[in-house]
C-alpha cells in the first residue's frame, strides 16, 4: 500500500515536472559525465529556466 | 493481489478478473479465463445496447443521465478492447521490440522515455480544452440525442482513430509534426496546406473562445473580477516558481489553486460592494478590448511569468472539475429535461441556424473528432512514449476520455429545463432584447419559462440577468452549478456558478495565450524565409510585429462577434468547426496515404471511412454557408439582406451604424470558407493521386519511416 502511494506520488511529481531537475541530474550523470568536454551540470535555477522556455516552443494546448 | 499479476493480465477484463479473484489460484483462473472473459464482454455489450436503445428510443418522458453515462462507458470499453486493439495489432502492426524516438534520441529534455501514465496525463491535458464543453452545449438545441450519438460514434470510429494513427506514424518518424509528415509523404502542397490551415484555425479558435469569455463576463462584476484576479495570481506563481523557490512546481501550484478558489469567494464580495462593483461592470466591447490587450501582453511577456504558471493552474482546475462533475452526476443521477429531438432539427434553431445534417457534426468537433489533436499527437507526445505498445492507451484512450468530458457537458446542458436553456443561449437578435419578448418567443416554441423564473435563477447564481448569455459558458455553468449544488450543498449556488465560470475562463485564456504564441512562432517561421532577422524568435521587433499581427487577426473576429446583435457565436463557431474538421481531414488524408503506401490498402478504410464522412459534412456545411438563401445560414444571403435593409433605411440607428462592418465580415467569412474547402480538396486530390500512382506501380515519395532498431530498455521501470 505504502509502495503504491509512493509510486503515485512519483508519478504526480513527474507529471507536473516537479522532479524535472532531479531527473536532469540523473540523466547528466548517466550520459554527459562519460563525455570528454565536461561542463558542470546546471544549477537548479538555471535548469528550470531552460526547461520552462523549451517546453513552450511548440504546440502545447488545443481546443 | 498476487505478485506478478500485472504481467499475467494485460487486457482490462483480466484486470477485473484479477480484482475478483485476488486470492484464487492463478492456474485455476487461466482455465476459466476464456469463458469468463466472454461472459464479461457479452454483459458489457448487452448493457451498452440496452442503455443506448433506452436513450435513443425514449420519447415524451425524461430519462436519467445515468443512461448516457452507461451507454458511453460500455461503447468506449468495447471499442477500446476490440476495435483499437485490432487496429494496433493488425492495421498498424505495432512492434514492442522497436526502440521509440524517446529512447533513440533521449536528450533528457523533450525526448525522454516516460512513464505511460505520465504521458497519458500530459497528452490528455494537452488535447482537452474548452472545445468539448462548448460544442455539446450549443448542439443541445437539436435535443440530447443527435449530439450524444455523434460524440460516441464520432470518437470511437473517427477521433480516437485519428489520434492513435497520427501518434503511431509520428513515432515511426522521429516525432515529426503533421505538417512535416504531410510534406514528406504526400508532397509540398499537402504540407503547406496543413501549415496554413493550422494557422487560420488558430485565429478563428482564439476569436471564438475570446467571445465565449466576453459573453460570460458581460455585466457580471463577480465573473469579471474573478477572471481578472487569475492574471496577477498566475504572475505571482510564475515569480514564485522562477525566483522564490525555483522549480518547486507542486508547492507553487498548491498555493495557486488555493488563491484561485479564494478569488471566486472574493469576487462575491466585489459584487456586493457598491464602489468596486461598478469598476468591474463592463460592456462586451470594453471587455473585448481588455482581452485583446491581454492577449498581446501574454504573447510578448516571457512564458514563465504568465503562460506557464497559468497553464499549471488551469490543468489542475480542469482535471479536478471534470472528476468532481463525474462524481456529482453519479451521486445525483439527474433527469434530462431536454427532449431527444427538438423541432430545431429543421434548421430554425435560435443558437445557430442550419439543419441537423450537417451542422450537428460541425458544431461538435472536439469530443467527437478534432483535427487539432493531430498536432498534439505529432508534437510533444511521440517524443515521450517509451514503447509502441502504449500507443493504444495514449492515442485512443485519451480521446475516449475527452469524448466522455463532452458527454458530461451534454448532460450539464440538458438537465436544465429546455425553456431556461433557450432563454440563456438565444441571442437578443433572435428572441428580442426585453425579457418579456424573449419569454413570449420561447413559449411560442413550446418551451415553458417565465420572467420570474429567470430572475430567480439569476439571483440564485449571483448574476443580474441570464437572458441572452450566448456562447455556452453561462448555461454550462448554470447546469454545473445546479448539479454541484444539489450534490454538495444548495446554498452555495452562486459560488458554484462562478467557480464554473472561472474554471472555463482560466483554460480558455490559456488556450488564447498558447495559441497566440504558437501563431507568432509560425508567422516568424514564414517571415524568416523573406528576412532572416524576422525569423529569430528572440529578436524583439519581430516578436512585437508578429504578435501584433496574430492578435489583430483574432482581435478583428472577436470585435465583430461582440458587435453582432446575433451574438457572433452563430457565425464563428460553425466557421471554427469547419476549419477544425478540415484539419482532421488533412490528418486522415496523411494517414490514409501512408497506409496505402505501406501496402495496407485493404485496411485503409479504417482512416478512409472517417475521412469520407468528414469530407461530406465539411463540404456540405461549407456549401450551405456559402450558397444558402436562409439569412441565418448563408453568408452572402445575410450580407445581401443587410445591405438591402440598410439601403432602404429599414434599420434602427444603432444597427445601421455597424451594418457596413457586418456586411464586410459576412463576405470575408464566405471567402474564408471557400478557402478552407479548396485547401481540403487540394490535399485530398493530392493524396488520391499519390495512392493511385502507388497502386499502379509508379514511383511515389518514399516512406519516411526510420529503420527498426531493437529497444534496449527494460521497459517495466519506465512504463509502470
């Protein structure tokens, strides 16, 4: 039961983008860290700015 | 539930089995499985048929709304289980072992394998806007039956199929957009048509939605102040998420939702305060100007300040209210008072002119089939899906849910007394400005309503008047308020009413912001072909110029809609419907073309069937809008009638003043309709030519599907 609630909570966080930064760090650790030209990961603030701006590029809402 | 039940039971009926047989021996179940499965689906089919025949055959007495819900759920379940599964397995041949773009192009940002429920949530939030709420409300003038049948059949055979196949084809093409797929698979003409069509639909859609909000706020200090308050609330949340607590979205949203609910309450205080009241008691025209200024600012301001936070808030509001409405309907089981069919199927309806065929199919676009969805299904969603096997759930399933929202809107409209429904929704130009005249006219149609009844209702809802509040939002809000009021407390009617208005306004304004912005990007993209600098999305003069052009486009139609004594909705909504169905037809053309080119000619009817129907209804509707002699249907007929009256001096001074603008607008709308139909037929002919060349063995553009690559994902962790 507790596990299900926690899974649900994870999904809600992911759905809203609440955990976007944590997932970015994870993705960074898995992918970018292996590359040569290492840039340090973005700060939470800087990442969030970029994430939000990129989200609103294309068609997002309809009738 | 036993360990591993999920892997054993994949179809919904096995889910039911798993619930029933929690502790039973799995191997025993497997034995009985086939028979029980059959019995369950037989029961669903019988129940669905029974519910459907009840709503279709009942005449004279009112029926319970639960029948509509039952019929809808049974039809959706059967269609999802059998038709959608068959399309996925046989027509599209979905390949679970194939890596999706989310996996292959994973960049941690827009391409990213994502949990299927999260994708479902994103996709549903993106496709479900105000459309499925407004369309059914307007179409209820024909009675509850035609709209309900079209919502059910249209979604199951048309809309959900379109969404699913578009999503599938886009996933097989690196998440490319509908316009790009049209260009790659059919040719430059199809691609350009899709692009221009999208742009024009956006303009008309924003105008008509703006009109709906204006009509909901007209002379309503409560509604106007509440809707106005949502703007600073969204900005505060934007600042909170950006600067105070960066990225803490759930926390910020919770504060925002609380503030929004408080703004509904505060609107009531404004309404009772004599000095504040006059500040927000506005004419339609000044509200329209306010919305135009707002739309321009929202498009120019950075997204994080207004658009993004507003979108969060409206999404929570939307999901919350839809769930609340479903619960209320099930608890309350209200009776439907509207007849199954009204006399207005002959084309004389007060809300919009035109016969049942084709206009019910034009009026209800979203909820049955909506071309706009094809843009979402070929936009963000295909970049998130971790495995092809979830295409049915996301593409087909989300559309069924949207269709269900449309059914609930239909229920909310038809539980009202028909007399009340027509009093709220009939424009003053049809029933007369004075309450006495309006009531007399509505009574003459055979629908009982009195002036006292309407006054009492307005008082209960905290409004000064509910006559001629066209656009669908007020009548939906009255319907929702009466359902909520009965289910959760009757003394709060006015609060529920304004909550419903706020809920509609907030995501109409989100669509308005987002649409203006997308329109701006498209325009910048086009202008970039002529002048490189203008194509840069961060170049401020270009941003201002293109935003102003887009806002001027929809602002014009909004302005005309407001000054039109017939309410404007009767012109703009059918135009929007034709445009939206045209876009759906383009999406289905692309899909049919790809099916034929993939050697699946014998299955091409899956998309060709809804395509044929859409072409029939849009062409018929457009023909009537252009050539009909009925001044409430034909654009030219209306323009000629108005000019004759103007020349003869038969118009009162206030109408004569706006007549030239209305005449010009009728002509413009007529040419726009001609343009839409021409675009549609060009794409169809282009598609047919491609298909015929392919079948004759002549060369056509090659399929642009990317080659198969096996998935590396152990998909259980992302999907479940």
